[in-house]
C-alpha cells in the first residue's frame, strides 16, 4: 500500500471514530510523532529497560500489589 492509500485509510478511521477519548489518544500520538520527539523507551538506560520489561512480565502474570497493600507494607516497614 502506498502512502496516499495509507493516508486515506487514516482519514477514514478518524471520520468513523466518535469516542472523544479515542480521538484524544489518537491526536496525542500523532502530535508526538509529528514533533519527532524521541520515544521514552529509547531514552532508558539498559538497567531501567530491564526493570521495565520485568515489571511488564509481572503485570502480565497478575503478580501485582495494589496501592492499599503497598501502603500497609510501607507503614509496617517504617515502624520497624
């Protein structure tokens, strides 16, 4: 598919999306892309990227701790 066809498809998608949140997200993504800002992932140090990937894996495996539990553990840790 050439660039003209791709642009037509993008315009068609925009025309059929009626959800304000979706339009805002699309606009934000397009704005960042058009401004040629570097992707934040590309700015991470190797150690940061490794920790991020591990966090995503944990979230995918439902190994999460909710905010209430974090606060409880923090309070216990601070009182030791």
